[in-house]
């Protein structure tokens, strides 16, 4: 992966402001790219664009391939003559929180109306429908809806475990529903690739996100059962999680099924190659979540369901990435190597030249904090979607931590001509941003909330808390809350004006 000294912004499209109930691929997304170009940014990092299976989390998807229909712009469908402007009159107005249930109802109604006007007799659509993952997904989601959205393991036997003999009959029986879901995915793909192309034309690369695990109740597991550790009843033998640490004394249970890495290797990691390859078609770079899990993973037996009772088991290691590299020449991956690292993790990352990550909200809370020690080929963040905003972090924690305050003050005093300054909730976001920009790390990534110095009310996700996540919306005047001149000054000062 060829990277130069530059910077980027982290923001999921759902948080973009527009006239409807959720951010999407419409005009505001194009305007956001225009603004990124004005800020001389080289990257726009997003979260997974997939369909949440539960809890509205894009990290718990119904498919690792299918795009979230809620991101489809209805105004773009008007331009395509699939809807009329009058169809949008009663759609919900802008709110500062996403009402996912209401938005889903409204957009589904409009998408079904657009489907009635869509002509499937064009080559691009026909070619798109040949994608292997789409055929699995569209049948799965049709059966999922037909069964009242209960987990696939509770379906009728011939549906939960179809054979080559009865699968054509299922496809024929649900043909209309399958055509509709094919249409939705085609529209998603067309709108997103058009938006990505616009970003690339403005010299902005898109960084996507790949969770290591998938949901049990997903098209991925339903269509590829042999690749996962399932028992004779097709239920997980063990589930994912992590052991107790300083952040979670009881450990964490993530509930995802674990991979049967031996069988994945036997298939030459075919499903993984398809997954990574497709996502690198719709993004320029991929952040590979929980990179540690490719060296070893925490296995929690389902009969115990206690993270403390789990055990470490070996991951696929170097063989996995060699297979990917051979199949995908431009394997542009960022390794999310946060947490308790081992030498094995560092060696695997370095073997393939993957840049790693530093998150300042964690790193600066360290007696050995020294930015010059960080690897040059690294993406440094003030925070991520799982962190509080920097202002929220300061108010809730950092301002009462003498070590953080001392580290921050000493470091900034070295960068500035004068040591006479005060760190407060009004300055903290730009103070921590300056630490990131001035570091020797190649790329500095900043959540847009930090550029706006927003507080904890604009936090995207709080791990371990089931409700109240993923639903933030930025105010319409977000650009007026950003000190554009200060950002450009810092980028020039620390040589990050890549484009």
C-alpha cells in the first residue's frame, strides 16, 4: 500500500445532514466530498456499508456483501425517473437522531414503488445479478422476510439447509422477492460507485471497514455453513469474544460464530477472497477489524457462555494473507492492531507491509508516551467510532487525569513557539488534533465530530451498551463549526498537504 504524509476524516454517511431522516448517497454526500477537498483531505473513512442484523450496528450485518438500503438516496431515484418529486413530500424531515424504524418503513415503501418502474432489461443490471454473493443474499433475505425475520436455524428444514435439488424450487417460488432485492442492491451499488468515483476525482480515497466476524443470522453463514464451527444442529459450537483485560474485567462475549480455519484453508480461502475483493472494488482501502484474530482468537464454548472460560486458539496467520495477496494484487489494508499486542501480531503486520493504527485517547494515557516511537507507516487517530468524542473524553475523563494533562501539555509545548497556553474543553479537540498532525505517523485521521469540537452527545457508539448507538446526525451548518483556516494552517505546518 503506497501512502504519503496526509490526513483524512472519519464519518459514516448515515450521520450526514439532509432533508430526510438519515444521511445517504444524495446531494449532501457530494457536498461533503467538496468540503473534504477544500480541507485538503486525502481520505474519507466510513464504517461498513452493510445491513445491520440487530441493534442498528453495521458491525453485525445480515450479509458481508449487501449494501444497506437506507443509504440509497430517494432524490437520486427522482433524477433516474424511478420516483417523482411528489413521492418525497411526506418523507420525514431532518432530525438530530435517526429513527431507524421509521426511516426503514418510508424508504422501503419508496423503493418498492421505484421497483415497479424499473426495467431489468439492461446489460449492467443483468451482469450485476450474476454475482455469486447476490444470488445467495437475495434468496436468504427473501426467506428471512417470509419467515417473519426469525433466525434461519428456526426455518423449515428445506429452507435452512437447502440442497442442490430443492434450491431451484425455492428460487422459483420466491422469484418476485428475489428480483426486488436484486434491484435494491443494484441501485445501492450504482449510487455508491458513482459517489466513490466523484471522491476519487477530487483526489480523495475511500477507506472502508471489514469486521473480522459475521453474524450467525446472516446470508454468509446460511450459505457457507461448512466454513464455520457449527454442530450437528447447525448451531455454533463456540463463539467469539475477548478475555478479561483492564477495560473489561469479565471479558467480552461477541456471540459471532467462529471460523473453521482448517476448512477455510482447504478451500484456499475462497469466500474470504471474494469478500475482500468485492469490498476493494467499492472502496480504495480497507481497515481490517480485529487484526489480532488472524494470529489467534478467543474461543468461548456456547455451553459455558462465559468469556472468562474461553481459550486462545491459533488463527490462519501468514497463509491467509499470502492467499489474499496472490489473488488480489492491490491488497490495500490497514491492520486494526489495537489492544494487547503480541510479537506475532507485529510480525504478521510487518511481513505484508500493512500499516497499523494508533488511537491517541488510549496512547496519551501512558507513562511512556512518546510520539517519536510510533512506527512511521501508521494511521493515527484522535478517536474512532468506538471512542467518545475528544471533547466528551476530556469532560468525562481526561481533565481529571494528571498523566494525560502532563503528557499533552509537554508535547504541545515542544511544538508551539510559546509554552503559555491553556488546555480546556474549548481547545482540546484541536490540541489533540495537533498531536496527531505533528506526529511522525504517515496519515492522521480525525473524526468529523472532533473538527467541530462536539461533546459526548455526538458519540457514534459505546461498546457494551445495546441502545442509543449509531444514530447521530450532524447539524446542517456543520462546516460553520469547523475552523477551516486553523486546520489548513496545521496541515501546512506539519507537511500534510498531500493534495
